[in-house]
């Protein structure tokens, strides 16, 4: 059964607004109070140098105040609540959809729509993020070139360094330090963080790294109107600071620059400055190439646990095909390719599909194909061609934070070849 994005949002909203009972008795029963603070204008007025890190933790990582075992229990309780809510919504709002089979499943699974496996801890619960997109904005100390995460939105927000968050890699903190040194000598540092600042300036920086310590750095240059002369000057600034001949400095192995027009969040131009054009990561013995724009799981050791679970779901089952929707760099397709006859991966990002095709060849996978485009359009095409999707297909849906398009959901519902669906999400309330 697949529900619409709106319904899924209703089902899983408690994952970010879970208010379990609190107090000693409730904690002994495994219940905890978790507060996810909203960045309201009133709350913004009370951000100071002294409390900025506490406010950032409340907004970005509220579970970090609990021991890791407690965090897992909180998530288990939240998932139990969400899975029970699926049953209640179907039972009370979907006339005729609550079948006797579904009722039996709920009775067998403590009121949940399906069994809930044991929570599986990550081998690396701290210092794991291999990708961070940081803002360059006004900080609580008045510095307009503070590098970190935002508290608040828009022009009224404040930027707080993220170096004290437990999920941040120490390596990334070192990269940020050298990048701030670059900002200090750059012609394009921000001078006035408001809408009247029409000069080109560094607005964001993307940092990616692998378990071997290789770093990809991608700063964003923003301006309302930008000339090629300005672009060339900014590129030369980066090249001059971060390279000495062919030897990369400051721990950065791959350097790009993105140029964005202010107010346009989707379209940008990307330039390779120097160093490698990609970084590589290993997962479950497979090697993967990663581009600046491509999706890859943020916790590589945790991803190995996740993909091992997916692999186990295929064992002892007669699965003909895997349809990987939102395939990114092709990780799921590659790691499951030996367990099925055929793999088809879909993604809207061209760079990701190029990486997926490269990664399939890199790992000797010959039964996988990857396609760029929206899920709804490609699914329509595949369903029209009856020879593409075969019986005993398993669809794996790993959408971005915006969720899966409604038309794509409807087409998945109508595809008779799909016998099972695996939904993977770091943000299932969306």
C-alpha cells in the first residue's frame, strides 16, 4: 500500500514534534520528552554569543542531549506511533481499504501496519557527516562572514558555527578554519548582509569527504548580476589560495566553484577549479565515485548497516528486478545487483546518473541501467512498454526531503509488476 505525500506528512509529523511523557517513571518506561524548537522571530531575539550553540543544538540536533541508546529508543517509539497511525488513518478515512488482511496484520504487529525490526545502531554515531552545506552570513558576534548553520530564516536569521555539534567531522572543522582564512583575504567577502548588497560575495560552502579523509570543497559565489570578469577573478582567487602547482593544500583534494544569481536557488553554473574531479567512497566492498551534486548517504558506516538490511530482504526471495527510485550514485542498485536479474535506477540529477553508470562499470555490474528524469515521467514510459517492468519487481523509494511526487505515487500504485516496496527516508514525516 502506498499513500499520498500529504497523508505521509500527517502520518509521520510526530517524528519531529514527539512529546512523550517525561519524569522519572516515564523515563524508566523508555519515554522521553523531546522538544524540537522552531526558529520564531521572538526566539531569534534571544540568541546571544553565550547561548548560540545551545540554540543551534535545540534546532538541529535535539536528540544529542541523550545517550545514544536513549536516542534509538526515542526513534523506536516514534516509528511505532507512526506505523499505528497508518492503520488508524486507513481504518477511519479510507472507505473499503481496511481489509481483513490489514486488520490481521495490525493485530499481529501490536497495532502497526507492518513488523518493526529492532533498531540497529550506527557504528559511528558521532563525527560522521560526510557532507555539509554551510552558510556564510551574519553571526551573533556581528561578523558578516561567519561560516555555519542558520538559526532563523531569511534576512533576520543568524549564522552559528557548527563545530560543536557532535555529528560534525573534526576534519570538516579544520577545512572551515582554512576557508575562513581564505574569506579574510578575499575581495568577495560579504560586507553588508542585506538585500542592498549587490556586490558578488561568497554565500555558501559545500564540504564533502570520504572515510579516507579526502575532501571536496565547493564555495558558492552569489550576486544579482555577475559578469564573466568577476567569475574569472573569483576562480583565480580560489586557485591561487588552495593550490601550489599540482599539490593541493589545506587538506582539500577537489575544488569547485558554483555561481548563483541571488534569488535563484535552483539554477547555477559550476566550475572545476583544481584537484580531482571526484572523490571515492567504499561501501560493503564496493567503490563509488561521488560528484558535487550527487546524493550519497551522510553516514557511511551507518549506510553499510542500512544496505546490509536491504540485501537481507532480497535473500531467499525470488526477486526478478529492482526499481531504484532516487538512486543517486547507484549505491543500492550496485549492492543488490548480485541478488537480482536486473536493476533499473532513476534520478532527476544528471550528475548522479553519470556517477551511477560509472560506478556500475567500476564494480563490474553488467545487469544495471540508469535513467535521468522525473520518476513520474519515467514510470509512465516504463508502464507503457510492458517489456521493461517484469513480474516480481521490488521498488525501492529513497526520495529527497520534498518527498515523492503524487503522480509518481499513483503510477507506483497502478504498476502490477511491483510486488513489494521498500521506503527509505531520513525524514519520513515529509
